[in-house]
C-alpha cells in the first residue's frame, strides 16, 4: 500500500500546499526571495537519532528548496566529550550533577578542535543545543576577516530548572550570540540577548503523520488485536517511568468502571535500554493479564504503524510526569484526536485546556477527563478540530521554516 | 463601479514572537509589569495573540491568564471587556488594564501575592512585511484580495494597522474612506467585531460586506 509504505524523498515546499494552503507557501517564498544570495549553516552534535537531527533532516531540504543554500555540519568528539555533554544536558534539564573538574576544559578543548576544522563563511550560523556552543569563538576570527555573520543559539532544552554550576559555565557563551531561540517562554533564563519563540514542529508529510487510508488503519488495529468497535485509549511513548505508563493503566482501570474501553500502550526503547526493559516488565505486571490492555514494544522504524494506532484511537493520552516539549501531543492533535495530557513541559503550549485538549495533573484527573470525553463525543470531536487548527498555525514544519526566514530578516534589519 | 484614485496595496505580514524578561508570578507582579512593560507587549497581548487564541475563553492574554492561572474570573472578565474601541492610544489602554488590576487588588489585597498556577511571560511581536503585487482599485477587487489573504496578513491590515492609525480605524476602512469617499462603508467595516469572532469568520464577514456593496 503506497500511502503507508512509500519510500521517503526530500520534500519540496510545494508539497505542503495541501496542508497549509497556497497563500502560506507563497508568503514563505516571498520572504525567502528577500534573502536571495544569503547562506545559512546549521551545526549540531549528531546526524542521526534524536529530535534535532530529525528536524534538520526535514528542514534543510526545505530551506534549499526555498532558495537558501544551507549547510548542515555535525561536530566530532571523543566518547568522554559526549559523556560530559550528556551530563550537561541532563543537568540543564534539572537532573543532579556531579561533574569532574576537568569536564569544562574538555568541553572547551573539543569545541576548539571543531572550530579549527570548520569554515564559517555563511551569513547566518545556527548552533543547536549546548554541545557546539563554544564555536562562537569562530566569530572573532571571522570578524577580523571582515565577515559579519549573525550567530544564533537554538536551545531545544527546558532551562527553567537548569543546574546552576553548568548554566553559569555556559551562560557567558550564550550571551555572546546575537539571539537565542527557545521552544517555550517557560524554558527561558532571562538572557541579556534577544530571546525568540521557536516552537518545535512536526512534519505533516512524514511517515508518522502523513494521511493514511482507513483500510490500512483498520488493518493495523486488527494486526495488534484491537477491537475498533469499542473505544480505544492510546499512549504512544517509550517505556520510561517519566512517561508514567503505570499511571496510565491506573487511570484506565478507573475509566473501565464506567466505559467498556481498551488501552494501548505503544512504544519502544525496551530492547536496547536496561531501564526500558525493567519499565516494560513493570507495565506488564500492572496490566496483570487484562485482555483489553495491549502493550506493544515496537521497533524504531514503526512510524507508519504508530501513525495508524493514533488515527485508530478514540482518545490519545500523554500522561508524562516530566516532558521536554512532548511533540507526540501535536502528532495526535494533527490527526484531530482529543488528547488528555499532563500539564508539564511544553504540553500546555499545545493543549489549551478544554479548547484543544484536556490538561491533567493526576491519575484520577486523567481518568475523569477521559470519562468526560467518552461521555461527550461531540465535545471531543470539537476539541480535536480545534487541536488540528492549533497545530496547523503553530507546530508544522512550514512554520519553523518561516520563523528562520523571519529571524534572518529581523537580524539583518537590526544591524542595518 | 467606483474606481479609487489610489489603489489599496496589499502586503504580506509575518511575525516572530520575542520573549521578554518580565515574568509575572502573581497578580501583583502583573500589575507592576503592566505599568512598565513595552507598548509592543501591551499591544501583542491585547490584539496580536488573537491569531493564536481566537477560540479561547477571552481574547486578551492578560484576561486568559488571570482566569486560568489565578482563578480570578471577575477580574478576567473586566480585563477582557476593556472597550478597545474606546481607547485612542496604547498609553490609555495600558492605564485601563493596569487600573482595573489595581482596583481589584485594592479591594482584595490577599489576591496580590497569591502564587499563580503558572507564570505569565511577557512577549512582543517583531514584524516583517513584504509588499505583494496584488492591488485593489475597486470594492470588488478589495473583497477578492481579502478572501485570498493569509490570517497573518489579514491581521496586519485589520488589527495591527490600528496601532499605526491611533487605534481608531484599520487599513481597509482608511482606504475606503479616503480613496473611495465612502465613510459609511468604512465605519461598517471598522465595526466588524474581530475581538470576539475567529479571524476566518472576520475575513468572510468583511469580504461579504464589500462584495455586497460592490454588486
């Protein structure tokens, strides 16, 4: 079935006309035309795996198609460097930090090695996340050669609970950039440089979001033994305690007293992650042989199946205890699904309570809102429609592309 | 059909949201920042967020936050119903909003320092405009042009333009009055309620109104 299994090719801007409309695509092209002749560089720390690489894989071809030559480069570093930056990453998210004295030196030395290896001839340089942050030193050399590029730091991390030691080390680097980009106002740290709002986005044409024929959705639901004649509650996320899969089962058991429904917990990460395997085991024990609970440990290439599971569900749940931005919520909203989600991380930007979904704070609260939606299907449908429109306006990749073009134009205007 | 002496020139408008450093955690904070924040912030949270919150309970971000994060329904209603057509400057609008808040706090002092469920982050919008080739010389052409506008651009001509025009009118009404000599129709367009309708609804209402006059 082509719609479900067709090979992915680099998307072009015009492919999105059906999703966002001709006026929006035309405006993006108008903005890009104003930047003709300018070049852009994106730098991050990995070419595959992880949300940033996924975004850049889709965004860079669209920038090129809009007429902005864009070079994507990945920094290199040894095992210890990436262990250190992982510790930084976790600390910036608010996790405990027990760093060694030489870690900051290692961070700086690896950034310096990359700086020497890389060329910075572009007009706009976007550095993603903390790993390559030290490359800002390259601007000094470029400035001496008369090149005045704009440098921007794109932070994909929630800094609201950043560990003080790590943040105080990184902050002076950040404040040398021309601007910073954050996924939510709540993730910022009150920087002295301009801070812009750059929501993370989903690609409506990617396998996990593209339209699917109803027959394919039905076939996937049947393949996993899900009865589509009864309500289906689904949470899609890796088996991680922070996603609270056991809490979802507890909420389902409350709902089950009132509605004859089923629960699907679908995710991955259990095979290559010892903690994931332990969590999966806990989830299986919590399910305790209930035939209406389906626990699906899916391989990482199951995007189309996950798409079908979301589309085949009555309600999508995201009952995380902590979250980054939680883009799985936007994926469900895009499919016009009523969503019940925790008010954590970036989820409140996506779910406006009782308008584009239902925000919850506890297991009983989660159960209550699911019951409410099941008892009020017209309201649930309306919430799903509003959710779709909210994503269309804010969380699609075309909006991300447009924001980069606007940023470029605004920075150029500020410099005169 | 009357042809204007000067055409209406459409532009494409886009916005990037800048996150400011002010962050209100209580009603008291909000009151203080309302007095000191940028004019652009006042305008953004009162008018420009209509584009993204056009289906929320209140159109004003301030009112929405006071309701959802502070659970102060009466104050939220008061902030949401400040008569935006009755003020002629952002300073006046700022005074109306801050005044309402200060009166509430005076009457209910305990509410000032009660922590909100989540903070209010002050933002403002940076605007980029690109002239389009589309021009309208008649009411019919204006109606057709409006139907093809993106919501951001509609917002620029109908709502953001109020900032340039002392909050009294909008680009369409201004052109209809001064280039077509139709103050009656200009007033009708200016009276379309963009504050409580969705932008899609407003687009249809304005275009239908103009098309009916052009027929």
